[in-house]
C-alpha cells in the first residue's frame, strides 16, 4: 500500500463536473488500497478574480488583508471536493492550511513553508479517510493567514509529500506532463517521459509555469518523487522528475525552452564611468525590494557608460520612480524603459558537452531578424531578451533547430 499526495490545479477543479471527475479518480486510487492526501487549488480564474477585487480597493493591497482574501479560493474547493467524495461513498475530510497546520514565515503573498504538522492527517488516514488540504496557504507565527505566491499549490503538495514521506507526489494539471516547451504556444512540443531535476529547476525559474519553482526546490531538498500528469485524460504516465545523473553522454544539447513575459527593461544612459555606479543604481532598486534579473553595462561615448537591467513587469513603474532621484545624483543623461519584452531561454544538461549551442541560438534568431537586446548564460542555459511580439516565432524556430520537434532518441 502506498501513500500518494495528489495535487489538482485550477482547471482540474474548475466546475462541479470537474470536481466530481477528480473525486472519481481519487476513489479509484483509494480502491486500489492507497492512502491519499489531496491538495487542491482554487477553481480556475478565482484567484485572479480575488486579486482584481483587492486591487479595485487599493492600488497596492495591504499584504496581510490580501492573504485573507486570496486564501478563500482554496477553502471553497476543499469543501466541495470533500462533499463530492462523500457522495460516492468515500469518507473524506477537508483542512485549510492553518487547520493542518502548514507553518510559514510572515512574508505575506510570498511566504515560505517552515514546518508542517502531520499528526491530524495521519490520524485521518489511519481511520481510512481521504485527507483534502487547501493548497497555496499557511499560517505564520502570529496566527495570520499567509499565501505562498502564485502557483503555490504545487509547493504545498510537494511539502506535504515531504512531511508525510509519501511514496509519490502527483501534480495533476491540464496537460499530460512536462513538454519540451509550452504546448499551448508551440503545437509541435512533445511530452518528456523524464526530465532531470536540474533541468526542471531551470525551466521553472525561467518561466515554465507547469511547476512552481519552490515545488521543484522542495522536491530536490527532500528527494520527493515527483510526477506531472493530466487530470483530464486517463492512464498516462506523465513526466517523472529524476534525480539520478543518468550519464547519458548522447543527450541532446537542449531539453526544453522556457519564456517569461514578466520582464521589463530599464536603460540608464550616459552615466559617468566611475567606480560605484552599478551599486548606486542597483542598490536603490534592491532597497525597494525589486528583484533585478538580467544586467548589462556598455562603454558609451566620452567616458560615459550605458547601464541596462530587467525587473518584473509589475515593478517597473516603481523602479522608474526610484531612478528619477538616482539619475539626478549620478548625472545620467537619460532613463527609459520598455515593458514589451520577453526572456526566451534554452535549457539542457547536454550543453555541458556540446559546443556552439549559444551561437546556434543567436544565428537562428538573426535569420528571423529578431534583435537580441540582452543575453545571460549559465552552464546549462542561455537566455535572451527580445521584443515580446516575437515570443512565438522565436520559441518555434529554436524548438526546430535544436531537434525538439522530433521524437526523443
Ligand atoms: P494548474 O492550474 O494545474 O496549476 P498551470 O496553468 O499552473 O496549471 O500549469 C499548466 C500550464 O503550464 C499548461 O497549461 C501549459 O500551458 C503551461 N506550460 C508552460 N510550459 C510548459 C511545459 N514546458 N510543459 C507543460 N506545460 C507547460
Ligand atoms: N490558486 C493559486 C493561484 O492561482 C495557487 C495555485 O493555483 O497553485 O496562483
Ligand atoms: Mg499551477
């Protein structure tokens, strides 16, 4: 008998019929003799609706109250799913994050899980019940409700699997696994049977929203066996995230392509070229808790330098405001910005043993007349910042040139 944690995302519980479908799947699993802990998201669209309500009242909603509002979405689905299970004769009990308790730090809207109390869940499992836990939420040391950041139910599921030492954590979603790139953007994308943990971590951090990055980090830290599957189709194997270095020297250079539209570029031009400039610019931005991603500095004309960097799109107006003061202090000639950009990244462990991967990427984009604004690389990824309108074209041509359209060897 196995202990399985299953997570069902927003689309999978998006209507009463879908919730009944999920209940039937859980019942079948239970009937095979498994213990099941289920994590659910809010019904699709619900979290966006709640965000919009809060933002209608406050431009930057009070974080504590925002979490009080956001956590309601998941509370609805746990109750409904428990009812759907009871209707088909499966004893089930729902828990909010604080009832479990999933304890987090106090960073409202992006809290991190610190510990999980498994006593009540274990007692229910022992009594033959299906345990249903609200994803995306927890409670801090003050007793306040917290949420884990968008897509955070994935992290709730993996953290519960780690706490319960589950045999497998299954992430059920609206696609049947992890693909070479987002199948909604590139129809030629193919499902991967397996993907290494390192590659999945890069893809998640570079914008593939199929798994929240913290969920992948948790899986790595606690060696949780993690699988992504479809809640809408029957019987597929999905994609397994593997931890073993498989020693496959023949592997393709690129395993997958991610893109991230949550980017805006800021340029500070004509800055006197002297020590401390990067600190004066980026220090001020960091002090405002704005994350800086890609950075480049170029030698400009007559002893000046041009400095560009990217920030999350939602923060770029705030960053520009901060830079108004900085511009004056450092004597920069101009500050401008572009929020219509996307970061496209190729990811693969195979890059370690293939040469010329980056130049193939740059040539392929040049042939399509796509201008590269910024580049950043690591051992297993190359990212470029380009005009957002080329997202689909760039992803498609890169998918083809790196052999991802063809079935895996
Ligand atoms: P859920 O609501 O179940 O959490 P999400 O919308 O968060 O689902 O994540 C699933 C979506 O992730 C898919 O519908 C797909 O469009 C997108 N996606 C992005 N990149 C990939 C990828 N490489 N493989 C599979 N899906 C991806
Ligand atoms: N409901 C939350 C969101 O939409 C959490 C999740 O679905 O994982 O971001
Ligand atoms: Mg998700």
